[in-house]
């Protein structure tokens, strides 16, 4: 006999742990499954820090969602009695008409967000660790900062379990089917039956999706941590913002100040295609040199000895926007968040939205993230 529950969540990283939490908080009988033991370093939700920013350069439609995420992260901090968010402010740097600066300005103006426009000299005067060419400008937003990804996942899972959720760790999903509007899920240890299913499996979603009409691409990413070469106080969160730098047209490098593990730097996208079960975890000289050169160019005093590197995975849609939508053939199966490398900051709000959608509530704000747009590309 299959174990029966109301909702099953597959994948307990950023989105899945948040969905499990919000469903459990509503008293829904919910069971969550993960092939590993989150928080772990094998998927997309690790690396000690994730940037959160409000003036969203990708599109203004994201701003209300990230504003709700800020509220829910603060609530999670209160409920878990642990600090998960560190406000540092944020710089978006590049050419004035580039995707990064122009996009952030568009969102800020459309939503009336607090911000400043700075010259390269302004940035260096305020944040001396940055050395920018004169042709670059910057957009500064005060609300940007850093989330603790491992802490956020752990807090969501602990509070979900305390509210009655079943948490099945180290239990990969082998298969799922739908018959008579019920979901049947098979793992190495048993079978489970539910009325609804949320697929939140990140880089493992393409293998579980059973829908060839939507192409998702998994991308290997590499993060690096460096000991500042000099003036380390310039790069502490108290004195230095997070930053994203458009160093060439539509090519972005990001930086996180030193919270005790070194400054963090990485290139956003530009990674090689990957299979999540066979991703190249070793880091080679090319991985290191590309980021070291960028760090030395724009934050030269930060470019000291590399402490360590780590890989993570992006799961990309063709247009780089989210996918949160019912399965092509099964209305009671929700495909959640192929987030194209910029989703973690939204996880608290996406989790709430998943609970709404699974319980029958309308979420018109998520309609732009549906699957139909991807079929038209």
C-alpha cells in the first residue's frame, strides 16, 4: 500500500524547502523528498551567500515578487531566531545603456525605488576598493544585500518539520505517474500517493519533467573566494556593497564582500553545459584565471590569494526567466522554478506562491512565468 498524503514536494533546496514550509504552515499534509541531505553543495543552493536586490535589471515585473520575498525572509528570521539577511547596499556597474544599469534604472523608476546614479569617480570616493574606467557608471540601491543560502534552507526545513511536514532525505525519486487525478511516486524505499505534486528539483528537473516541449539547460558555474591582497577592511560587509559589473555587453561578473570566508567572485552564466549527475566538480586554471583577472581589474586590492572554489548549477529556460506552471499534461503537477541562475532571492515568495497555486488560489503575477511563452520560442 502506498503512503497517502495531500501534497508531495520533490526537491528540498531553495524553492522546495520554502514550498514545504508554507504548505505545512497552512496545515496541509505534505511530504518532501530530496535525493541528498539539504542543505548540501551538490545543486544550486550553497556557497555561503546569495545576492538579493530590489531594482531588478532583468525586468520590472520581478520587483513586487522580490519585495514580498524581503518580507518573508524577515519573517523567517524571526521564526527561526537566526540571522539570514545582511544588508550591504548594492552596485550595478557598466555602460549607461548596458543591460545591467539601464535595466536597474527601469525597474527603479517604474516602481519608485530609492536609488542613486554614480560616476566611476563617485564609486571610488565612496567605496575605495572599486577602481572603474571613466566610461562606466553605477546604479546604487541601499536595500541590496546577502542571504545565507544554507541557513535559509535549513530554517525552512526545520520549521516545516515542526509544523508537521514529512521530510524524506537521501531518498531520490525514481519515477512518478498520474492516474485518476492522483499522483503516484516511487522511491527506493516505497511508494507514495498524493493529490498534488510540486517538482522543485532544480538541475534534476529535466530528467523528471517528462515534457520534451520545454527545453531546460543545466549549466556549470564556478564560485571563488579570495583573501584581499591589501586593505581588507575595505571589503567587509560594513564598508563594501555587493556588486554586479557588466564588463562586456551582456556579460556580468559579480562580487560579494568578505563576511569571514574571503571575498566571493564569479562570472554570471558563461558556464559549460552539465549533467547534474556527472558535472565536472574540479576547478581548473581557466576557471580561476578568468575571475582573477576581472577581480584584479575592478577591485585590485581584493585580488589576493584564492582560498577555495566551488561549483554550482544553473537550470536555464531559453529566455532566462522563471518557469512556474502546471505540467503540460497534468494540472495537479506544478513545475517550479527553473530560475536561470537568479532565483534564490525569491525562494521565500516562490514557496508561498506554490502553496497558493497548489491549494487553488489564483496568482496572476506568476502568469509571465508560464510555459506557453516557451513553446512560442
